[in-house]
C-alpha cells in the first residue's frame, strides 16, 4: 500500500475530523511499549515498575494514557520484532505494528499525553523478556540483602494499590517474591499493604495464602536441594 501524502491526509481529515489516528511502529517510526489494564487487579503496571527500577525506561520519549486506563510508552524506533508477555500484560510494538494516538477516542474516551520526558533511547525487548521471564537456571539462592533490595520495588507498588485492589496486589507481589526465594521475608510487603490501608488481619490472611500457593523458581530448588 503506498504511503499517503500530506495532501491526502489533509483531505481525509478535512472531510472527517473525527477519524482516529494510527502510527506505524518500528523504524523510522517509534517503538511502543503497551501496558494493558483489563481490570482493577489485572494490569501491567507492576511489570512497568520492575522495568523502571532496572533503568530500562530511561529512554522514554512520551507516556500516553489509553482509554482503558493503560499506558503507551514511546521509544526511538528500531527493527525489532513485535513481542507479547501476556502474564505481565505487556505488548511491544515495533516492525509491522501500529498504535492509535491522541486525539483518537475509543468508546468516547481519548488517548491523551500524560508526560513527555523527551528521552531518545530505545527499549531492548530481549532484555525485557529476560528480566520478566528468566530462563530456569541452576544458581544459589540470593543473599538476604539482594532479596531485600528486590522487594523494595514491589513494596512501593503495593503501597499505591487503591481500595478494591489491595488484597489482589499484595497477593501478586508476595507470589513474585516467593518464586525467587521461598523463605523471603515479606515484612516489607506487609508494611506497604498497611500503608495502603489494608487491615492487619487481611494482610496476614493474604500472605499466608501466598505462602501456601507460591511455586518456587526451578533454579532455586535445584541448587537448594543439591546438598552443597
């Protein structure tokens, strides 16, 4: 399909100013990280915090709010392929993808610019995937100091959970911590949930439930159980 000229675009929107706008992603356009939000306890913002803490969002040019309450983060375009991490509610749109952009609307709700940090970096999707979905590997359990540092990002996220999403957020964060270390000290998460307004009885019940259901990382089990 030929690329439309500026004159064609002007003519289209002169006749129908209510048309939505779509941007082709991937070089020479932008790459876009799509943070989905499907419900009160079902979104990609926890994963976004992990990426921020890992300094993978330093190159963001703009953050766009989506009609569903999600987020588009714009980066410098590359020749990477599109990606999908459904467990973390993230999509990566690069070569061959597209996104709707402001002032487009869906269901009467607009896409809108939230913040323009003005970064000019790209986002390496392979690095994102390795961080959020690491391959099982034989390794020694993390030292307590490292585990404590890792929990700080989760704790900050738990502390911001609104009413109606506090239990689910605490349960999710506790499971992420226990996957890495089945003996993790969850007191940081408990303190954060208390800061969010969750009663102590609910905090105890939720953390106990997480401990019963958490599945440890296979690499942790292999190393912890080899007798060395």
